């Protein structure tokens, strides 16, 4: 039977902590990092796998020579006590700082730093795409794109975007209900370094092609020079999803110039496509977890389109695993 959120465990499944082995966490974004840290702090061993070259997921930073752009999530906000407390801890350590209003926080010196902090000291295997999960008695083994098999693992926590969860589960012959109800909007992210007067820290037109313009260089700890990250609106991004990058750059530089009402004189321009950028329809459950096979999934697609939602969902999945393994958080 599927369990959602914080769950009790069958008494007969309790085992001594030292006999529990290891938990695999798939995805090194905010949800995966929160889950991995919570599991590790409770005394379990974890291994984190991610297909990217580095950690962070959509809390991403692009570096080109001396240039730096936060081309994914621009800031964090806290509504609940758990994430507010975490932001406070990061702020005291200099890992985050306020930006564009006291309610918005950014990573220092990049948006990746909070995720790096959560994963600090934990084993993370980057550039590893897990294609299939294999059930081996009471354990799991993971097969990656190179054919390498990892494991055994006592439990698996999947924290990638919902469509990728569905593809992995289908390839593995297992299911978790309701994931198909989660949906995402895409986003074209346009990065530009320009010789211009600095604009406002954050502009959110919400009309036409442009959803927001963020002045990356106004964030604490960033290199000098004017650099902007422009996010196209979901509708525009969806209509232009398969357009060539050079077309996207040409269209968005014109739209940015028109929005700001100034010449940009760019020295660098590029575009990045986020196919699964922002959750449009969330499941409104903390996480999904099946105690019959010790397999679960978490992410912002469970609770909503916020970094905090990914964090809370990762904690909920970790708690479900801990309760199931006989070590309530």
C-alpha cells in the first residue's frame, strides 16, 4: 500500500540501525540534498547520484570565463518554519544573503551553494544517469547508462522531475500512483553580459515574452560587470520550445531591450532551455512512498513551484524511509 508523507512502519520490519545498509538518492537538487542530509544526520548511509556534471538541479549557475549567471532559480523564500530555520542557518554561515527585498534570499556566491552545503561530506556521483532499477530480493540495484550496476541498497529515493520519475519507473517495471498528474511549464533562460547602466535588481513584466529580468551582478558575492538573466514566460517558452538557440537569443535580446528601454551593447549572450522549469500542477502531497518495496519519490512537483516545496518534500520522503526502517526522525 502506498504511503504519503510522514508514516508509521510495520513493527516486523524494524532492524538494528547498523544492519540497514544504505539508501540511494537519485537527484542532487534541493529535494535530493534535503533528503540525503536528513537521512545521514539520522545515522543512515546514503549515496547520491545525479546525471549532471555538478549538483544543484535548477538551482544552477553558469560560468563562462569570468562571467557568472544564475540561469535557473533566482531566489528562495520561506513560508514554513522548517525552511525558514534552514535559511537562517545558512545566513549565519554566509551561505545565503538577502536580495531584492528582505523576503528573498540568494546563495552566496552562487545559487548552488545551499545545495552544496546540504551535500557536504556525503558521497555524490555526478555525470551518472540511472536508467533502470532492479529488485534483488529485499534490496535494490541501480543500472546506469554505461551498464554499471550499483548497490545493493535498502531503499531508493527518487527526487528528479516527475516526467523523469515516470520514465525511470516504466523502464524498471514498477509504479508509484498519481505522478502523471504533475505537470511542468518549460522556460527559456537568456543570459547576457552588457555594457549598460545597471537596471533594477528584479523586474517581473509578466507579459509578452519576458517573465522576469534579474540583474545577477546585483547579488552579494558576484563578480563585477552587468549581467542579466532573462526568463521567458511559460507560454512563450512552450511555443518556442524546439526553436534553435540562435533564434531564442535574437528574439529575447530584442524583447529585453524593449522592456528596459535602453541599448544593451552585449559582450556575451546565450540561452538555456529548461524543459521542466516550473511546476504548474502539483500533487499536493508531501511525497510518495511505497513501504512494500521501499521506493519513494519527492520534489517540488509534490507540493508546489517553490524551492521550499522541494526542501519540504525531500524531508518528508526521508522521514518516510526512516520510519519504515525503524528509526523515526
